[in-house]
């Protein structure tokens, strides 16, 4: 009978669906409890890190195609100590601290300043880097645009969702306009093209650019006391404990200083 | 139980249809069971955050999107029309130039064109375009021009040759016949596809934020993204998506109506596609029976 056939098929489908659902549940249970290690990563054997590259000297693609930079090498050292491989996922910066919540990665390491607002949504590590804000302008404008106050009537380029953007909005002269860009890399062509008159962003990044490219000059540094941290999702304290103890260990055994000197050669000399 | 081959084709097709329904239903049920509804509601449909989007999502974001679209479409249409005529010219240089433009900007991803025009052109010219909306409008306009050129060209080719020949025999020059006789008829033919080009151009404006946005010229997607980041919630994307749909769906609906209006009448009326379209555009005769 046709009807019987159909019923059979329905029953079979229901069974498959039920199986799929229960399998899904099983997987979840395994993932949550974590049988051997005290923390689990989204991909076995990997420490998956979200970052917004290129952002020299913190994260960028090296000549060999591997991601490198201060953040990346620090994370690689931590991953190695935890017997994991470093896997890098590139994400736009705005909202990047929500990536672990979305399951995109275990950890965000992206020259990210620890702020109260971000700490509400993500779990931050101990600070691993001190950074201030700064102003980058074209070399020919260096005399004129030497402070934030001089930017009255000018356009300031910032990256969306950064502390530089907030700083610019809070401290700019009334006549200045703030223009936000999705990627930090777009700020430099925008400055060359005259789309913006100055770039306000993290000092180490502006300084790195100015040192490589003599059409740019850093004319001002703003003391903000900002500190970078890596972040994971709020409830992943097991992972964050491991990261924090590794950060401390790397500082103790000198690895931190070695990596620091590699990417910021001028500062310790 | 009877063998499958003994069943009548009608019965077989009915069984197959029920199986398809059953599989689809099982799929939907499985999905519904697997989905974490509370978190979907929390992440995408937070009523408070949705309310916070108004009125700025309309008064600023949608307004800016429409301004970029309107200026962009004017540019795209003007350049596209010129390119279409050039493509059909007897002069090989015009044809070649138009072909190169069309192939380049149809072949490039819109984001590449926008970045080239937004960053590259001002560097090359040593000069920024004045105005808040200019660069973005030019960028989406250039992208649109390549597609519109091909659409309009097809429209011009669809105008019967006799129209041009008749106009020429009355003593009109080629250019005059083109402008006063052929192009007006061609444009009527391409109104439905042009509506689709308008929608495509509107969607391309969502890429413009790569060129940087000021507080005053944020378009819909950038507006939503900033709010999504500020609230740690995806509801602003849903709101922006609904606003996009509120603009595009009536337009595509209109385009479909214009299209089908034309098709219906061409089968019944006979006197060629043009009269048909004239009539389909006439509010009285056009869609009274649709």
C-alpha cells in the first residue's frame, strides 16, 4: 500500500531527525565538560586566534605567508607552551571582542585596549602591552598639524570601533570632522589621497608606519594609559587562567622581552 | 503490497510529492529543534535595541543610502546611455572605448572599483572630490554605468529597424533620429530591467563605508554595524535589513509588474512590443486586469 510506504518513510525520517538531534546533544556535552584538559579549544590541537590584520607591528603577514607581529608571536609562544598550534582567523576590528562568543575563535589578540565597555562583553587577560594614542600626518603638514587643536576645520581619520575613534570624538576641536574607516590599513591611502588630514590611532602602529614610510610623520602622542589585553568569552575562565599564567611565565623566562625587542627594537636600547 | 511499477503515474507522482513534503517538514522540524530559540531572540530580535534604531535609521541612514543611490543612478544612467550609443556607433574607436569601459567595470568586483575611485583617483589627480556624497556616488555610478550600458544597448537593439529608417527617410540625421525616435522607445522597453539596476546600485551603496564615513554620511549598513558593535547585538542588522527590503521589494515588485504587463499584452494585442509597453505604462490601461 502506498500509504504504508509513506508512513514508513515518515517514521524513518523522524528517527533520523531524532538521531541527529541526540547526536548534536552528545557533541555539546563532550565539548562542555572537557574530558582531559582543563579547558577546551574550538578546534582540537589548535589555539584559534582572531585578529584584525594587517596592523603592523602587532599582526601582519610575514614574507613566508605566516602571520607574525608582536601579538602573533606572543600567542604562538603561549600556544606552544600549551601544546597547541596557533591558527589565525582575520576579522574586522569592530566587534572583534565578540568573536569567541560567536564561536569563531578561542581568543582575540588584536592590539586591543582593555576598556570597561568591552569588559562587559568579553573576558580580558592581564594587560600585556602599554600603548598611547598618536597623530600621524603627511610630512609636508608636520609643522602645521602638530597637535589635536591644530586640526580645527580638518578631517581626522580613525578606525571604527577603536579607542582612537573615541579619543578623537571626545577631544577634537569643534570644527574638526572625524572620518571612520573599517580597516586600519585604509587609513594610510586615505591620508595620502587627502581624504583625511591626519590619522589618530595607537602610537606603536603610527610610529611603525612613519619609520617605514618617510612621507608620514608622527607629530603628537597622547598619554591615555591604555593597555592591551587578549580576550575570550565571558565564561571561559579556564582558558583565561591558562593564558594569564602563560603570560606571566613568558615575562619571567625572558621570552616576552625577546619578542618585544624583535618588534620594538628602539625602545629597550 | 503492489510493486512500484504497477502504480499509475499519477499515483506515483502523488507519493513522490508527499515524500518531498515529509522530508521538507522533517528538515524544518529538525532545524526548529536544533536552533537555540532564546538566543536567536536575544541576538537578533531585541525589541529595546530595535526601538533605539528609530528614527535615526530612517532620518539619517536610509536618507544617506537614498542620496548615494539617487546621485549614483543619475551618473550611472547618463554614462550608461552614452556608452550604449557608443557601443552601437559606426566608428570603431567609440565602440572600442565603450567596450573597454564596460568590460572593466562589469568584470571588477564593486569593492575594487569603489576603492580605486575612492583612494586611487584622488591620489592620481592630487585632488579630493568636493562634497560629502560625491566620491561615493561617482564610485557606485561607475559600477552601475557598465551594467546600464548593456541594458540600454539591448533596448536600442529591440527597437525595430524601421523606426530608424523611417526617421532617416524624413530627413533626420542619425544623431537626431537616435535621440528623438529610437532612444525614447528603447528606454520604455528597458524600464523594468533599469528598475533592477536601481536596486542593485542601492545594494552596492552598502560597500561605500570602506571609503570612510563621517557622522553625516553614514549609510544603512554602516549605521547598523556601528550600533551592532555598540550594543553587542545583531538586532540593528535585522532592522537595517528590513529597511533595505522596505525600499527594494516595492521596486522589484513594480519591475515585475511592468514586465508581466508587457508580456501579457504582446500575446493578445499584436501590434508589436512598443505599443504594448506604452500601454503597460499607462496607469489606466496598464494593470487594470492584473
